[in-house]
């Protein structure tokens, strides 16, 4: 069966078409600048990349273009061949604890919670409505980045702030990257043939989060009410003292929303190094002796190491540490810097084993007290797996 895994934004729509259960990627692509004058799309198929500059006034037009292009390319012969569409949604709010079948009731509930993710959810919901319009007969699902974290207990998800903030305004830790952490946990649990593993999953890409998992259930995660919290990221600060906002507002006159934007977009690797948010650029600058780039790398690695140590304690000893996403999968420098900062846990990196990119591999020494694995993530595939399972039932 062919499943479409979809990630829609306010002006973009990303898709991967996957043959299931074979888990083979058939095609992928991106529709960009939807609703703007210079809209276009690119599709990768059979090792080739097609680009088409075409008017995309709204998401529904983009979905129709996509379906027609799949037929024109002989990838499908009719719309009916698509047996499921899985939509990624960043924020499910407190109500959604697992992947659900999309319907009008779900849309209404998502719209109720739009204030929790005003930047991300509206675009995704528009994408869902467009697919419902073009493919009304096909089973569609919503896969929430927050859902995997719904097993956290109050002791982990409540902030020690006035209780009404939680009761009246839903202020609590939600956690994100759940689809990736779930995929990592599934992959490593299948590898060890165990369902009782205690896993510390480190998703370190442009955004980043660390999650403590016990027997398939999240115990705690580093992101919070929003994806700003936790470890240092490409452009996000991670955890900072909230009083900085009022202080900087008084010092500079910048509004809370401008300052929050600075914490989201001008901080992290970019803010400290002054070079770039991309860890490759920061690595080059650090190798050339740029002191702020070196400092940015050191803070970045230390924050992740601190979370690993904290979660090792929370799990009462982890069985395995996994590194994933752009930096975790590809940067041997950053992997070494992180592991060198958790030597106190008896964890040691094997530099020879660490000398590679982008595949599943153990990178710790044989004597390391906790093994460390690089596990490439695949959120699109996780979405397709969920969607296939729900499509079979419906
Ligand atoms: P996103 O959070 O946007 O999905 P990714 O997981 O794709 O991000 O990670 C993107 C980041 O991965 C880039 O910003 C870059 O810092 C890092 N990265 C990718 N390849 C390498 C590499 N070869 N060496 C170091 N860092 C890399």
C-alpha cells in the first residue's frame, strides 16, 4: 500500500510517498511559497529532481498538483492507489496521546488549541483540510510531536509556578520531537530485542531535545511548553532564566515578543558563535581558531551532557544512549565532545568507531558502562507506519 507522509507549513507542503509495509521511499518533494507569487514545487523520484514553477494560490491547489504529478510521472495510476495520508502536527495540546484518524471533530479540537502553537499548527491544519477536500475517501491520520511525551507524570510535566497557570491556561511541559524519539526507541528496542530498555534519546539537529524513555514510555524530555526549552540549539537558547526578558526589556525597550524571537532565532550556536546556526560552519570556524565558535561548541556539548547525566539519574541508570538527527548522525566532532563530558558515568567513546556519518552504529568502547549508538531517525517512516496501522483498521 502507498502512504503519503505530509508535513505542511503556512506556505509550504513537504511530502514523502512510501511503499508499505516494505518501507521503501518512492518519491518525495516540497511545495513552496503557497499563496505567494513565485510558488513552485520540486519532486524527487527515481534519482531525478523535477522543478515546476506553477501558481499555487492555496494548499488545495498544491495537493491537486501533487496528485496529478504523481499520475503524470506514472508513480500511481489513480488517486485510489494512495491508501493513507499521515499528517505531522507539532502540537497536540494536552488531549491527544497517540496518533488519531483525522475527521472534522479532530480538526475542531485542534483549532481550539491553536494558541498553544500559533506559528506551526495553522499551516498544518490548512494542509489537512486540503487533503480531506482532494482525497475525501482516503484514511488520514494526525501524528503529534507531543503525543509520545504524554506518559510523563505531573512531577515531570508541571512547572513549579502558580497552579492556576496550568489549570486555566494549560501551562505545562509538553515536549516535542516525539515522533523522532519514538522511532529511535523502536529501532534500538528491536535491535536489542527488548521492550524494557531504559533509553536516553538525543535528537540533535537544528532543533534539539533529549528524552528519557523507560520500557517505551517517556519519563521526561528537555523541551517544554514550547520547543524553546532544554538544550542549546542552532538558533534557540534552550533553558534560560525567565527574568532575563524583563531585564532586557528595561535595558533595550525591546518588547517581550521581540526578545522571545531573539531567544528563538538569534541565540544558540548562532548567538554565541556569531558565525552560523549550522554546526558545520561553526566547526570550520572553530578549527580556524575562532574563540567564540569554540565556546559555542563547548556550551552546546555541555548542555547535552548535563541532560544525559540528569536523565541517567532519573532512569536509575540508562541501558543505552542514542544520538540522532543532523548533528547526532553526522558530526563526529560534536559526538566526541558530548561523550567526553559524560566520562563520569563510565561512558567512553571509541574514536575509530566514531569516524563515520549517517548510519546505525555503536560508537562507544567495549568497556563503556552504557553503550552509545548513532541511530538515524526517520519521522516520515514513523508517520507512515502509524498511518498504515490505522488504515488497516478503518
Ligand atoms: P532539523 O531540526 O531542521 O530537522 P536536521 O536534523 O536536518 O535539522 O539537522 C540540521 C543540522 O545538522 C545542520 O544545521 C547542521 O548543523 C547539522 N549537520 C548536518 N550535516 C552535518 C555534518 N556533516 N557535520 C556537522 N553537522 C552537520
